[in-house]
C-alpha cells in the first residue's frame, strides 16, 4: 500500500510541476512551442521511468524544476526543452543521435553541452580530474551557445536546493565545487541573483552549524536595528524629494555568505559589523544617479577612498552602479548603491536579461558581447593548456580578479587584474600585440616589461615585426590569457623549428647518398609513413628534429628496396656523413651547452637529446667523452661561416684583490664591444681574487681580442677560457 501511495503522490507532484511550467510558458511562448515542451517532457519522463532521486521523488521532477527556473527567466523554447532533457544522455540509454532525430540537432547539442563527459573511473582518473574534464567540456559547449551555462546554473541551483537527502561528505564536496566554480561563473556573467542563492546554499551545506548560529544572530540583530534602518531610509527619501529627484529607495539585508566572509577575513564578530543592511537608490537615468550621489554626500559624510564609480568604469561582467560608504546618523558606516532601474535588472540577471527584458537600448547586447569575449578568451586558453586540471587552475585565477584600470595612448580604458605587468596588458589588448612587444612606455617614460601596472597609468606598447615571446616572461605574467598565449606560441614555435631542422637533417643524409627528398615518389613516402606509424611527413620530420629518430637511419631505410627490412650498415658507412652547418640562432631545437659555451669559430660536436633536439658542445669540452659514451646518436656539426649574433662564453680570471679591480675589468670588456652577463667569485684572499665572468662575444676572433686586451692590464695575473 505504501508503494502505491508513493506512486500516486509522485504522479501528483509531476502533474503540478508540468502545469506550473506550462502556466509560466504561456506568458511569453506560442502554444505550438508549449506543445513542443510538453512533448519533450513526455519523452524525458519515459526515458527516466523507474528512476528516483535520493529524496524518493521521481527523477523527472528534477528536470521539470530546472525548466521552471529557466521559464521564469523567459528562456526560449529550445532552451526549455534542453532543460527538460538535460539528463537523458547521461542517465538513460538514449543517444545524442536519437535525440537529434526526435527533436533537433540544436537541442541535442545543448543537452550534450550540459552532459558530463564521463563517469568517474577510480582506476584511470581521480575525481578531481573527472570534474575538471567535465567543466572543460562545458566551457567548450558554452563557447558555441551561452544557453548551456544557463541550463547548467539552473541545474546546479536546483541540486543545491535538494541536497537534504545526500550524505554529509557529498554535500560538502558539491558545495565546495559550487563555491569554487559555479558561483564565480554566475558572478562573471553578471547573474547576481543566482550567484547569491548558490553561495548561501553552499555555505549552509558546508558549515551547517555556523549557518544556523549566524542566521539566529542576524534575526536578533534585525529586530534591534529595524528602527534604525527605517529612520535612515525615510531620511534619504525625504532629502531626494526635496531635491526634486524621482528615485526609489530600498533597504536590503546583505547576503549571509558575504557577511560570513567579512567576519572571517576581518576576524570580527557579528556585533562589530553594522552594515548588515545596505541601501539602494533606483533612478530613471544616469544623470539622476550622479545628482542623487551629491544629495547623499551632502546628507552623510563619505568615507575617503570608499567610493566606486562602476557606471563610468563598469566591472568586467558589465555590472554598473555607484557605490559609496558614508558615516550614518549613529556613527556607523552605511553602504549605498545608486543605479538606474535598467542597471539593476542587468545586475540581477546578467546574460539572462537577454531573454528576460526586450528593451530598445543596447545594454543587453553589451552584456552578451562581454560574456562572449570572456568565453572566447577561455576557449583560446584551453587550447594551450596541458590538461583539464591546469585549465581549472587557470579558470579559478580568471574568476577572481581584482581589477585595475589603465589607459591606451588614445584614451581607451583597459581592465586588467591587479598585479598585472606590461606583458599582461599587451596580451589584454590583442594576442598579436603581446607576441610582438619589445618594450613599453608608461606616461611617456620607458620602463621594463615586468613593471606592474597601477590605476590611471597610460601604457604604450612598442612592438617589432621580428619579436617573439620569451620563455622568461612566464616568470612575471599573472593573467591566464598572457600565460597561455606565451606557452601556446612557444609550443608552436618549437614544433615549427623541429620540423625545419628535421627536414635539413634528413635532406643532408639523403644528399650524401646522392638523393633529393623532393625526387622520392609520393607513394613511397606514404608507404614509408605507414610502416613507421607516422600520421604525416611533418610528424616524422618533427621527431627527427627533436632527436627521437636518427636522420641517417631514416634516410637509409627510406632508400632501401624493402621498406620493412632491417637496416644493414657497412662498418664505415655511418662515419662518412657531411657535418650539419649551424648558425647557433636556430632557437629551441639547437642548444649550445652551458658547460663549455661554444662560439662561432670553435670545433664543435652535437648529439641528439630525445624530445629536445640537438645539444652542441665544444670539441675540447671535458663532457665530450661522456657524451660519446652515453649517446651513440651523435653527429658532426660545424659553424656557418656567416654566423651572426651575441654568444655567451666564460672566462676564469685571476686578478689582484684591490679596490676598483673588477670595475677596470668591466670597463675593458665594454670597450671591446662585449657585455658582461654574470660575475661569480670562485676564491678570494687578501692578495688574489679568482672570478668567473660570463660575457657575450661575436665569435672566436672577438673573444681573442677581448682576452688580449685583458692580459695587458697589470692587475690581471692569469686568464683562461672555460671549456667545460
């Protein structure tokens, strides 16, 4: 009898929910669209038949409740249908293809965007990795359609409202994820109403005792302070009326989670926080907002430094309002926010306002543009990160910015997180600007690229066509976009360099066999790639350039009659190769060893370091013997005759330990058009000081001239070049 009663009650609840949904939809959708939503409900109910939530109610009640939330936002018919069907792919045998056939490809894509990517498999991935992968997938779907995140936020909100039947540990885990990801996303998209609900429910689930105590204390404080609040509200209204300003004033109780955060961060008790209430003034237009601000500052004294003009300088999520904190009639601070009615609607609903309010102005379009710009940046970021956990870490950094406003030379305002450097600013303007920047001016003064920016600075980026990102920039950039763009460029650049080097190495080996790569038939190359299990010729060349495959062996196998046969070498054949000619400026795939620091004119040797490319040593380097023993994949290398650049080398100098000796050495090196990179003291006593000096020279002849000039100094006792 109990099961029958439960079934009847479950059916009654379903009927009530679908009637409520249809009633809400009838306010803005056509009947044919409502009929489509009902059809989606019947399909979802059949698919979820026999499934129940932890609370005991039929599972179908959850997606209908999510759809009701979205209907209250006036979501379009496709979005409502996607909400009703949002768990079908994850929890039932229904496929995406079947969903597209039954409804439409658009709805199938929306549902797939909300669907978790995978179930957690403890053997192959951790819970954190699975969660990160699911969030990453959701953002990819958001980039195509913003409705995905609206469905997901409504889904998460209803889940938070119905956490009661969950085990305590699972409650805390879901609440933590909500506070870390979904609350900040709602904030970033300007959806403060949903954000506040998510934060309060998460706080209640994570700290139920703290929540209960705080709620009780606030209720008591509310009774004690209600008269004070009424007095302040009526005083503000009266002053605004006297100034002939048509405004609405309301006092509101602050979000409980924000109160808790203030207590936690400032380490104060509730009794020390007066501003449990804040006041909002709603005006008809922007001009009235500023006039109302003048009235308030004339009524109560403002606290210096606590005024924020988010109308002239909106937040990154598009939020606009005037914020001021004043000293109230009882000596306590009062927060007052002043905004237009339209700004308030946007502040509460964010991107959902696109569906909620169909106004003539372009405010909703601005919100949509900001949201889409943010998502485009995130999509660009996710392409360059190594894994989903790194993407989540980057996302969290991006979701919690403290903004700084700086100006371009033309007066445009750019918002960047606090602590950002010039490199961050350059990438915020445009990725190409960041990639090509070489220096910058702040307020017309040249400054280093690692300079941190502050409010009000005017920043001019100087670019050059030959410039490219430096790996050292990663040490002092703070924004996710800059970091990911630099990594992405370096990764792509290294790949292109590896392909170029691989082609040179392979062509060199083939030429020693009197064969040219371009003369080998395409069919043979494709057959060879199949034997080597390589997707393309570029992949093979990249592997050669990175040292993962020996060019001589690849050339030998490519030219023998049977591609599948083992390679047979003559005893002397391996050593008859011509040397590889290098310039030393090839980039990341050719590295000059730091133990001996070879320079143009030196006899050199190279070996393949798998995954990194070729490492070049001086022929007299003491590590040369070790290299030859450990690495059979070495090759002869020679300097190009016209190698140009500044190359680092190291000198060991014994000098008299007297005042000004090092300055004399530095001056002499500078006179010979060389630059000191580093100086370290090896040994020192009262008479002699032995230094290691790292300096840059053009080639071996340039170094000889520098050393000759140094030997002429009376303070120099001995000078030798360090070769490993």
